[in-house]
């Protein structure tokens, strides 16, 4: 599970409410951040979390997936390693689609597909096209899908 913070509020039109939870954030000294543990198990998918306190509203995106990834950039190729969280099994044959997310000036753009490949028997995928900045990866394995975002 991972989250990404959004500065602007996202419209909830057309979204189905998955849960309504009264939750208190707890301060974690080790990470110097507030943390929240959801008191329920969500099925795999994409969620919009919204927190309210008084008139203040904050949102963040949440992805629940059983795919764990490790991504590393080098001067010649980028390496992606995938495995399943629950079993630890390597994920072979996963389709990996990489997207450019910024232009030459570092400005955010509508993602542009750069490359498609699949993971090998060891759960590894080598990506040869270099992104100018952060890269978004769409991972597809049968009915399972995940989006990963990595900064250069």
C-alpha cells in the first residue's frame, strides 16, 4: 500500500465511498511524521482518502496492491524487480509500461508512453529508454494492476 499527497482537492463525483472512519493520526518520532493505520482491509484498487478537521480538508491517493517493487536507475538502463508481498514469490511475465512524466524543462506533462517490456523468470525488467525526470510505471499481471512512480 502507498500514498501520494495532492495539493489541490480532487472531485469525488462518480466515486463510490468505500468506508467512513473516525481516525486519529499518531505522531511517529522515528519518521517525524503523522501516521494512520486503517482499521479495515481494503481490496486491491485505487482509493482517494479525505481527512477533515474543522473547515480544513486534505486528500491523498492510496493504492492497495500485492505487488512489491524495487526500481533503480543507472547510466545505461533502469532495473525493476517485482515480487508478491504475501508469498514473496518473484513475479515473472508482468507487463511493464513506462511513462515520461515531465518535459525537458522539468514541467509536469500528460504521461507519454516510452517503452513496454515484461519481467523475466527472476522478476526483473530492464528498461532501456531514459526518462528526463520522474517515471511512472504501469504493471499488469493478469487481473492485477499497479502504478508505481519513481523520481530520477
